[in-house]
C-alpha cells in the first residue's frame, strides 16, 4: 500500500544515511530487481539503509545493491553448493534469507577478495557485500528488525512535524510579543492586526496536518 511504502522510505531514512526524498527518487531503480531476486520489502529496505551507512550517498548505494543482485542472479551457477541446492537465487533467498545467502558465499570463498571479485564481477558488488556483512551481518540484522517493525513510521513522522510546527509557532509568538514591548504602542495596531490574522489561520493549518 501507499502507506507501507511511505513507512519503508521513512525507516530507510531512520536507519541509514539518506533522506526520504533522495531514496524515493532512487529506490525504483532497484525495487523490481530485488523482487525478482526474492528479497522482501523489509530486506530491500534494510540492505539500502545498511549500504548508505558507509557514507557513499543514496544513488551510489542503489547502484551497488543493483550490481550485487545482478551478479548473484547472473552467476548463480557459480555460487556455493549450499546456495545452488535451492535451484534458484529467488528460492534460496526466500528460504534462508538474503543475508544468509551472502554469508554462505563469504564462507565458501573464505573472504578472499580475489575470489569474491572474480565471482561478483564488479567492485561495486564486492563493496556492497562487505557493507552488508559488516559484523558478520549483525548490523544488517538490527536494521532488518527495524524494517519489520516499520508500521506507524508515517504516523510518527506526521506527529513530529506537527509538534515541530507548534513549537515554531510558540517561539514566533513569544518573539512577536517581545517586539511589541520594545517598540511600544505606536505600531501596536498594525502588529495586532497581523498577529490576529496569523492566529486565525494557524488552527486550520494544524488541523490539516492531523
């Protein structure tokens, strides 16, 4: 649903180093491929969040994940027996999870950079795999838990925004009052009219937020 998609984007922002706006413009470049490979929405979100934590930026993170998934699908027949026994990458990921597929590859190659690069084909794939397996995948695992519990992220974001707006209004109102005191009463009628106008429209604005 639209709400779940929004919750996913907000959770990627929360657990990664990106923004909802940046990710919204990029995630479509990898979403279909991830689906074909067998990743759930939570796994896709966790993978993107974890890769962005390396600080390479949103677009490059998407590129790296695309490269890794493409390599795994293209070279499935070269993957370890522990993965190939499932018959396809899609089935393997659905059965044991994306991170365990990566762990199986890492164990089979003993983490040898040359072997991994040869298997994956491109440096982007290798770098994505290293970031996802950071701490033997424990960091990714924690992010995945957050993604699985992402329900309500959109509601929380709206509430935070509403509270922020109310805080800004409170600060603005206090500052305006201080200005009135400093200026005296010469400008009071004009300022009172402006302030009254703001007060009238603010409840309507806040009610539209939620």
